[in-house]
C-alpha cells in the first residue's frame, strides 16, 4: 500500500513536470516573454547599469488564457549605473506560477563596463540570489484525500549564481548569459534527470537601423539553449517613431507568434502591451497570451540628458 502511494505521488509529480513543459517543448522551466527585450536583466546580469537612468521595469504575463492552471508570470527589475564609476547594480524578482507549481527567483546583479572602442562597450556581469520552489500538493484533487503523501506541500529553497557578457553600442548589441548555473531537483525523494531544473543559456543580439530622422527599425534575436530540448529562437522586429511610440512582431520558431505596442505616457513613464498566439498543440484550447509592461526612468545624474527610450 505504501509503495502504491509513493508511485501515485511520483505520478502526480511527473504530471506537474510534464505540464511545465507541455506548451513549449523548448523548455518552459525558464519564464518566457513576448517583450523580452524590455526586461533583459532577468536573463543577463551584464545589462545592469547600461542605461543612463535608474530604470524600473515590471512585466506581467498571463499565458494560455482559458486553460486551467496556465502559467502566470511577473517580473520586476531595477538597475542603475553608479555615477563616476564603471559599475552597474540591479535587482531582479521573478515569480512564476504554473498549476500547483510556484517558483520565485530573487537576485542581486553586478556589472563592470569596459570601453572597447569609441563606439563599443563590453559589460561583464554576475548575479547571485535564491530560488524558491513550491508544489501545492495539498490543493490537488486526489483519489484519497487522507493520503499522507498529499498532506504537505513540496518546498525547496536553493542558492543561485549566474553570469553574462553584453557588448553594445549605438547601432548593435550582442550578449551571452547563463542566469542559473546551479541545477536543482524538484523532488529529492524521486530525483531523476527529468525532474531537474536545468541550466539555460541565452544568446541575444540586435541591430538599430535608422531609416530616417523619425523612424528606427530594430530587428533582434533571442536564442535559448538547454540540454535535452531543441534550441528555441525568438525573432523580433520592432519600429520606433520619434522616440515616442512603437510596435513590433515576434515569432518563436515552431511555437508562437506575437505582436506588441509601446510608448511614452509622459517623459519618464512608458507602457506596453503584448499578445501572443500559440502555434503548437495548445492553439485550439486557449485564447492566447497577454502581457502588460510598465517602465519608469528616474534621473540619477546631475545633468539631465535626452535618452532614446527602448534603446534595444
């Protein structure tokens, strides 16, 4: 009887892990965003301090709306350059809820910038923090409500380390990062390679094409690599008009397509909205994915300078 209960628990855990990855066979363990270029600090600590202001960004994502237990993700990032020094500091907070699974990631980010040429800067970043993982087993509907294996939730808190490189200028940028170097298992009792939270690698790049004095076209690419899964590629093209408003389209190869709009509400505040449609097996059982973004820039320098919003 005990063996059967353990097998049943393992079965439920397997379903949870399967659900975490079912909508994106390219590894949904790491939260994804349609407007990924606006919260780069979540995946690359080297982005800290690369803007001219104290930048605060929030991004809320409701994925696969209409599907019970669908992912809900919230990210908060804040980063700033240190005046008079080649240093950037930042913090990131990401919460990711998928069915009964809740993940929370908090990190502190540090970056050091080197001037490579007059037009290029190399930023090198490190991040450290904690990851909290919880499975709400007590909220699951099971055959035997008195089963002791479902009387408490699975919880795990683990440290996290990451690194990144970011080479950028006025016209283009390229970055490489591994935001979570420490791999952890979701359940020590039934630990296998399949239920391990695996290490992800990100490669990002983009180009700023000044079409004329009013329009800027900005194509970009985000590649995600994780062991045991196909490589994921997000291709994005966005246009910016007069440094005020813009729009873009995104295609995640074989998985989803999306569009987004953004613009300034007033000088320091920008807002954005994104919509994404599944192109995989979930396309017929959900009504799409929605994202809301808010960005606020606090001037921390002695002299205010004109800043191009959404540089990358």
